[in-house]
């Protein structure tokens, strides 16, 4: 993405000569295609559902250009001047990136949720030091689906992968050069090919391994992505062997072969852009299609500069390609901040496409070009690297200083900012005590609260929509002398269905195993007086057909949810256990904290008709089973016309579909009534 095209390479005598690494207009065109599909994907333009593969194309291009450059330097001088190489990279990359990060630090004070400023400061530091891919992976960021505000520097993850490649691969090739010193040229290329092939294969199989248990690692981690840069690097080695000479001597057949290769490569890329989407597991095998497509396009132009480039060398494409790095840097922050700056303009994200290109072109003209080709190009490598370190330190300092130096005009008092931060973490004791299980956990801890000698026992079971009711239930149980056991797990309803876990793009088998264990434990071990369950009923697009593996939606998902819940309830009935179901929580479909942080006030209240689902699948279950009762707290959460964001100074919701523990605790009287009704 950020690898520059070389107009010339160093010849064996140390002079500049035109070789196969000369300026490749078709590669500039390929870069233009890559950045356009990424930008359109981020803007959610129809037809670009797989536009994230543009990053894969960038990886292949960067691997090809950088490895080719390094190998030619070895040919010319026997080794690589590492400081000079890294100084060139810094001069090429850091000026514009520094400007983007500094702009994000400032803009965030005006157009980013106040409760997320601390998190963003960490994101900025990670981006400036090029390890943000690991930060986002470890934070379990789902690149495709987030309820909260997206980080304006999320796109730096791919730049981090490339910069880590630019540190590691030159060191490997220096070792290759040392081993082959004094021997024939072919040995250097052979050793380089072996090293790159081992790295590429190891990385590819690492990606496949990660996909089996952690989609975030497979998507973000360098060790699972570097194989795509390795493919480009192997292609560079290939062009320096006798293949390059053979390619140039193919005569009249060459244009036809090139056209076929280039067309096939472009078809592979376009098929990925159109055919892929957010729900698939990526990278791994799926990433082979755009990766090999990019490799074919590059291969088609090796050793010739003819006119058979399928218009990839069109001046408009070349113009965009030259500015692709700048456009990639600027488009995402603008798309993140623009909807906040212009909240009443739905099409603002589409306007951000040309707007970001204009900003990128200006940054390219007045920042990139002068620093890269102006007087600074004559600075010593040590000076450039020192200046680069200073730029990184500046961004790290600015990331934490900006909130202190810049006061937002948004009508948000300091105490409200603190309340917003607390609301996001307003969980019950079951979360604090790690009784609510995450996605990977199966074993349920012994989480029973109340007096050990209590004779009445209630169990709370379900997904996170059950966990949110722990605080009022625990208060009610304590008041009436009951003990309560909490058995809840994220995105794992008690209904007997298989869940397609979107963040990992796979079957949520841990949920199936946990559910079986929990139902058996309740029925045969705990044998409580009452079971209370609450579950998210909006699982359309998350429920799997166990026979076909199809992801269900609409009425089919609703019917599967209802049938599965009846099956689970009947298992409990066989042990004579009464069950209370709580109707699912209203949904705000927005981050309340984000809305209020932007000064939304009462605008953050959601119309009841939009927040409350008319269809009540829990009612169907209760009508079929006599031992199950339904309680509906919607009227306590919502008014007649709306579902307010706050009540009596309390935040009602901590996110789009979970209540704060503080507000939920105000319903403890209702839970006392539930317990008193037990025979």
C-alpha cells in the first residue's frame, strides 16, 4: 500500500539504469483499483461487499516492489544499507501519517465520544508505533461489526503489518547476502526464494490455524498476513531469474499472453470484491483469490512496457494510484468523523469519498512530494531516522495531551463525561466475579449468592440479556432470604439452536456444549425452586440450520428460536422445575453514550415503536407450556411514546441493547414479586 514504485534501479556498476523494476504504470493502475474498492467498501457502496480485499492487493504489490528493490541493492553492492533503506521508508510514510494522526487527535475532541477518548489515545499510540494490528486483535475488534464508535485509526492495522514486514525482511535478506557473499548470483536468489517460500507457507498455515478458533487473529496478526507480502516477494525473485529474460524474448506471443494473465487476475479481484462479504471467514483460503489475482496482474507486466495493459495505465488510474497511500490514510478518519459533524445528513458518508480524495491530493502535493523529493531527500539517514523518532514521540504525546489542551464545544458537562464512562462499565457483580462467561469459556464456575442455609433457590440462566437482570434479582433474593445462582454466557441463548458466531465467522460450538451442561446441571444437580431466563430474541442472521449449515433470518430464524426454546423448557419441566421468562429488552439501535457525548440530549431517546419489537416469541413459548410464566418489564423501561436514554439522572442503557446495572436494580421490587409468587 505504501511501497513506492521505482523508476530506476541501481545497476551492477552503481549507476542508475532502466530495468524490469522501472516505473510500472500498470501497477499504479492496480493500486488505484485497490484503494477505490477499499474506500467504496468502507462507504458501504452497493456492489463492493468484498472491498476489503483491496488491502490484500496492496500487500502483494508492496511485497513485490520492496523485495525487488532489496535484491537489486544486494546485486549492486553485496548487501543492504539498512539505515538508508529505513530512512527512505520513513521519509515516504511518516510525514503524511503523522499529519493524519495529529488531525485525528484534534478532531476527536470535537467529533468523537468523550467516554472513548482514553481508548482512542491508546489507538493513536499504537498506530504511531505500528503495532495497532495486534492492539485491535487483542481487543477483540470485529472489523465488520461494532456497536460503539469505530476508531478513526482502525485502518492503520494494515500499515502496521507492512511496516513490520519492512523491518523483518531486510534483516533476513542481509543474512542471505552474507551467506551467498562471493558466490554466483544464482545462489543469492535461490536462498532468498527459500527464505521467502518458508515464510510464506508458514504464514499461510498459521492463518488457517487461527481461522479455526480466532477470526480476529487471522485477520489482523502479521504472522497470519505476511504470506501475501511473501507472494509478492517470490514474484520479485522470479522476475530476477532467467524467467525475466525469457519473458522479454517471447516475441509476438507476449502481448496475447500478458492480456490473458492480466484479464484473469482482474477477474479474480473483481470476483472477490463482488462475491465476498463480511460474514465469511478471512483470510486463509479465501484470500488466495485476490492475492493470486494481484500476482497475475503484476506478472503480466514483467519485462515489457507495451500497450496491452487493459487500460491499467490510463492517466486517471495512474493519478489515483500515485495518491493511493494518501487516500487510504485520509478516507477512513473522514468517514468516521463526518457523520458526527453532520448528523442530519444521511448521505454524508458518500460525500466523504470525493472529499477525502481532495484532502489526500492536497496532502500528497504539499506534504508527501516536498519531503520525499525536496531538500530533505539529501539528509543523512541518521538525521531522517532521528526526525522520525521525534515525530512518533510527538504523536504519542499529542494523543494524551489533546484532551487536556482542547475543549470541545459540545454541550457536555465534565460530570456527564464521567457518568458516560461509568455507564459503559455499569455491570452487575456477576460480571465483576467473572460468573458471566465469555465466548471461549464452557465450564461454569460456582456462582451462588446469598446465605448458604437458605431454603429457597433461584437460578438465572441465559445469554447477556439474562445477565443484565442479575442485580435486581440478587437484591430481591437477599431481601427474601433466597439464594441465587448465575449461569450466563455471551451470545448464547438458552434456546436449543446452533449459533453462527459472526466475529469468528464460525459455528459457536462452545455455546452448544455450555447449554447442554447447564441444563443438565440445573435439572439434576441444583434442582432449584425456580429458573428465570431472559434471552436476546433478535437472533436473525445468527441461527444456523443444523441440517444444512445455512444461516437463518426472518421468520425462519424466529421459528427456530421458538422451537428451540420450547425444547429447552421441556427438558427442565421433566425435572418438575418452574420457569419464568422475561421479555427481551427494547433496543436503541444506537450507542446512547455516543449520542449523549455528541450533545444529543433528548434526541437520544428512541421512539417506542422503533425500540420495542411487536413480535414476542416468548409469548408463543408460554402459550405452549403451562409451567412457564412470562414477565414483561417494557413499561418500566419505556414511556408511552419513547424509550428514554436516562431516567432520574440514571443511564438506562449501557449499550444499544443492555441495561445498566444501576437502572436494572430499580426493578428489584418486581423481582421480589416474582419470587413471592413461587409456591
